């Protein structure tokens, strides 16, 4: 074997690591209180609970993530198309349903998917999914209407809160509210997996519960304040299992969960109005789900959590 030159041996020695690498620590930014957000949507609160650093990056540093080159937007466009098709169907048939409900929903789904830019090869996949979804949604709509309800779709609502540290506004864009004689059902339509009931109960998924708190305080549309009597995720899949319904709260439980979420938000606002409270990264790794990713590189999550082995966090 050829003996390495002294210069090559020296270069290799310089490149060889010595001792333990100095990994970046978990970031703990503490921006001035007057720079911290005073308005968040309910979905933003969900991110704040699980990953405060992402809230810091988005609303304090005002960094907006860009789509990765070549990243497919099919999932987002599909979700938007389904939402729009269901909104149009409800607007066309707010009370009694037509005899051909499934066919009408299917036609709207196809129209919205094509309008969203799905080309012929993509529609070869989407057409049977739409047909399966439409059949399932026809049964879903029939069951919901049998309860004697008034339906509001794509509603916006806001709750202005007065806290010791100043005013705070909570906003919501609600897929669907069903008003009955006894209360309101709040529905969120998804194409991906919804959070589990435990996540909702312990406060890691407060989208529906905080929406319930807004309705209890100020109402929605022309309706006055109304208690939540049902919190439901509706997942539209279109495959062998065409859809599923998950209801983390119903009856008195829905109102209680909404009140608990509101109280938790008040406590969180007050805690972050203390200048010493940091915006930690990945407070609840177990419950990050699809919320992780946008700012993980900025927080150097791989370095301190995966390689460095730091896992504990507290607020």
C-alpha cells in the first residue's frame, strides 16, 4: 500500500473531530411584550400551544414559509375544492334535499376540482374518489337535515378579550354551523386526519373548542350568543372508507370543553404577557402532527433534539 504523504495525514488530522460537538440549544426567544401578537385565529392558537417558537417566527419575526420547489399543491387544492363544493350545495339546498343529492354533490365536486386546475390525468384519480365521497356525503347530509337545523357555511367570527396585559382578539373561520332550538353544532371538514378526542380534551387541538367559546360569547352571523352542543370533524376520504365523523364533544360536554379552552387561552395570554416567558420550540413533540416543519430549520430542531438529545421542555 502507498504510504500517505505527511501533508495528507496532517489534513486528515485537522478534519478529525475532537471532543463532543457543541450542539445548538433549544431556542428560547423572549421578545418585548409590545411585539407579541395581540390577535390570533383559533388555528394559530393550536400552533401556539404545541410549538410557541413557530408563533414567534410567524407573528413576531413575520416570516412566511415559501413552498418548496417542486412541492405538490394537490392536497391543498383538493381540500379547497371539496369545501367549495359543499358550500355551494348547502347554499343551493339549505333545507329540503333533492332526490338526486349524491349526483348533485358529485357534479359540484368534479366542477370544483377541474376549476382548481386538476388536469385530465389527475382527474382519472379524482373522479372515482369524488363519486365515493358524494355517495357518502348524500347520506351524511340526509342525517344532518333530519334534525331540523339552519345551516351557516364559511362564517367568520371574532371575540375581543380584555386581559391585564391589553386587548386580545380571537378569530375563527368556521366551515359550518348548524343552529337548532337547543344550541349549535360546529363542523370542520377535513381531507386529512383530524385530531383525536384526547388531543381536544387536553387542549392541544383547540380549534373547535375555541370556536365554541366565540359562539357562546358573541354568536355567529345574525344569531346571538349560542352554546355549542356538538363539536365535530367530518373527514372526506373517498377511498374504500369514503368518510368518517369524529365528535370529540357533544351535549353539555361540548359547552364545558369550550369553556375550558377559553379559560386556558386566557391563562396563556397572561403568561405570555410576562416578558420573561419564552417562545420555546416544540413544547409538545408528541402532538406536533402536521404542524411541524415550517420553522424547524430556523429553530435547528434536528440539532438540539435529534442529535443533541434534548427533549424536555416546559413553559
